[in-house]
C-alpha cells in the first residue's frame, strides 16, 4: 500500500531526483497516522553528488553581484507570501501543529528571507589608510564554499529558512538535510526558492539520518555546518564536524524557566504562561516548561490549571489550541515521563494523558499537563520533555528563583513576569541565559538580531541569522597593500618584519 504514496525527492544540481536507495521512511500525519509520503535515506553517492554540485556552483555564485543575489530573495519572500496557505496546510498535515501556528512558523522564516535580501548592508569590510607610510589595510568578508544545514522536526519551515537564505545570500552554496519526520513543507519551500531564481547547484537537498549527517560532518568540501536539534545529536555533530576542521554552530535542547513575581499582572502572566507552555503541544525549543512561582504567586495555581484545562486539543487543520505530538514514540515518551513525575513525588494538578479527540482516535494527542511541587533531580525537571507539560516550582524571593535557573545547565530562553522595573532589571542583569523575555514569554529575536541561546543549549560562538551569521558564513580576508610611486621604487632591502 505504501508503494502508492508519493516519494520525497532529492535536489541535486537543480534537478529534483528520485533516490536510488533501498532504505525509506514514512512521513506520517500525526493526527491520523495516514502515510503522506516516503522519504529516502540518501546513498553515499547521492550525498557526494550534492556536495559536488555545490562545489561547482560556488565558482560562479561567489562572484554573482550582491544586487543580483538580493533580488532573488526579494522575489522569494513574495512567493512565500503568495503560497502561505498552501505551505501552512502541508506543514500542519505532516507536523501536526495548528494552521495558525503553521503560518507563524512560516512567517518567522519569511522574516529571515526578507533580511537575506538586504544582507549587502552587513557584509561590509573595513579600511584603514596609512597603517604604514603609503600602506593601506582593508578586509573583505568572503563566502566559505559549500555549507550544510541539518534541521529538526519542530519548525520545518522556519529553521531551514534560518539557514540556506543567509548562507546563499552571503555567497555560499548549500546542502540541506531536513528532518526525515516532516520534509514535505521544507521541499515545497525549496521549490519556491528555485522558482525565485536560485541557480542550479547553489541549493541542494539530501534526506537521511545518522549516516547522511555523519557524511556531511566528515566531508572535506563542506566548510561549515549549522545544526538545530536535540542536545545529544547536536553535541555529536559539533564534535565530529569540528574534528574535521569545520566551522560549526549547534542550537540544541532546552529547559526554559519563567519567573512569576507576585506583582505581575495576574491575568496577562497566566495567559502568556499557558500559551508558551502548551502552544505547539510544547514542541518548541523556546517553550516555557518550568514556572518558578515567587511568594504570593504560589496561590495562582488553581487559576492556571483552569486556563490550561480550557484549551482545546485536536487535529491541527481544525485550528484547536494544541495539535498532536509528532509521533507515537514521542507520545509514549511524554506519557512515560508524566508517569515518572508521579512516581517521583510531584503533584499532578492536570493530567493530559487521557485526552480523546472524536474522529481522530489514532492521533498522538496529549493534553495540557501541570505538575506542582517539582524539585531538581526529578526526571520531569532534568529532562527536556518536549510535550505540553508544565512544571511548577516555588521560591521565596527573586534571588532564589534566579539561582534555580542559573543552576540549570540549559540556557536557551527565560522570562520574568512582573510590574517592577527594578525586578526586571535585576533579572536581566543576573540571569545566565542567552535570550531573556520581560513580560514576553517566548523571546525569539527577529533577524535584526541573532538567535542567542547559550550554555548547554548552544555549541559554537555565532548564532544563526542576524548579524552574527554573517561572520559564521564568511571568512575575513585582510589585505595589506602598497602601491609604489615609480620614483619611490629605489632603496635598500629591508629584512625586518616592520612595515616601512
Ligand atoms: P534530533 O536531534 O532528533 O534531530 C535533528 C536532526 O538530526 C534531524 O535532521 C535528524 O535526522 C538528525 N539526527 C537524528 N539522529 C541523529 C544521529 N544519531 N546522528 C546524526 N544525526 C541525527 O531533534 P528533533 O527531535 O528533530 O528536534 C527536537 C529537538 O530540537 C529538541 O531538543 C529541541 O529543543 C531542539 N531544537 C532546538 C532549537 C534551538 O534553536 N535551540 C530549535 C528547534 C529545536
């Protein structure tokens, strides 16, 4: 029966081609278990061909004028806008998130495409005249060559769009390895990128898992690797690709805490907390999965539970508040962590395990789940659950709450809810997390800035998109030049290092 479903193609040198592999995986609608497509685990030769295409295209692409590159991204952003509904429907079918959230996923990627169109403003060098008599020094930011991107399942539009537009706009060519769990919307975005004018070989796509990722990490012609996904795989990718001499950035797992101060606007704080904990069924690397309730805010638990209970769970296409988890395995993992939370003594204030969705009995649904009395050392606290589960902890003071967060190894995002400027300022200054929200629950920076996860959530110095990524995708070349006037050409040989 699976023979009848469409196959996801590879993109090699401008052609969408069928893989010759014997190894395929199914792309499954998480609300229905319907098989939507089959995705190949590309062969060694296919990975090699994609890299070779990128290498050949780099010769001309690196010299393509800045304006010509920019105009492709201007066209691309328009095409994404025009296809927004179609892209969102595809994304929801294979990933599960609600249609509204799917549009959000695409839109956050679209912002990066818009930014890529003006990258010339940021890819500028420096110039200093007369660093010695008649000697000038200047820098140029040159593209690296073929770069690779490896993306996770949870943002199949936004995260590929963090990567290839920036790499390509700065003059590199690219090999993308999308998540094998939901590659279809990514491929549709890739088709639109070619339609916008990206030349053959500049963007290539291979599908696969561990073997393909390892091949990209090891290959001598891949110059940089951008990875987004779990901490386990990201750490492996960072070590393996670094060992092969590449520039690497890995944006990884998280455990994002919010502090709720007793002076917060209660209604706003609880609404934002519930939205950020349970939206996208908790499958966001910036989801708020722990709330530290300070002082009197501890008495707000019943109201928070009531808000969580009121959220609707269903198939993403029907636009409920939460869709299903990505796979049966993910559902089982989350359910077993909830069981472990109970076993280890946390109080289950709301249990989402028994949720049923009429008409979608086979979907991977878990409803909003809340634990109170969570302590460090419990599995629900120590592990990234990546489901709609919120852990509540308690602290007597802002300082004690900050200590809890700074003691956690992750550093992706954090937020404080308060009406006090002094408390917010203290939090901003003392918290050791790379992305901070003040009454903003999911502080993902727009591309004028960079995504700046930190500590255990990040390996590598430079973030994806924004100003930092220009440095990631370029090599600074420093040129020191002297032009002799003919009459100054005489003189003696200098054997010292100083410029004269
Ligand atoms: P994952 O690590 O399982 O997969 C990510 C990519 O790695 C996929 O393309 C996958 O095919 C590949 N991969 C899987 N196993 C591999 C292996 N053994 N060797 C080499 N490659 C392998 O992550 P996921 O489940 O798709 O995504 C969820 C995770 O991503 C969560 O931990 C989440 O926090 C994280 N994430 C982080 C950010 C961020 O910006 N920090 C953003 C989104 C998601």
